[in-house]
C-alpha cells in the first residue's frame, strides 16, 4: 500500500528492517527471489520517506534505499 500524501510505503513482506536498516526479503522464505527483487525495483519508483515492513517495523527510508536493496541482493 502506498500513501503518497503521507510519503509512506507499507511494504508488507516485500522489504524487511534489519538492525534499523531497510533490507530485502528473507532468502529462506522467498522461493522466487528474482521476482521479489523485481517487485522491490518497482517500489523504488515511488516517492516515500518511511517504510512499514511486517518484519522489522518502520524505518526512515527512500526510493534510493529500496533501489540499493534491489541491486545488492
């Protein structure tokens, strides 16, 4: 879910927060990692300042952070 007026992305399980940083989906629970990272690239096209993840909570992060996650995984 994306709330552009609030600059908020509800990423659900598409992204996680690890040690206070935005991270990709956990490999052990993501059988289609390439597809998942393609989805993260799509999320990186949005404008946001905060991300709510089902695993890890809320983190201050931008589209550039999401793009970096997609590139490094």
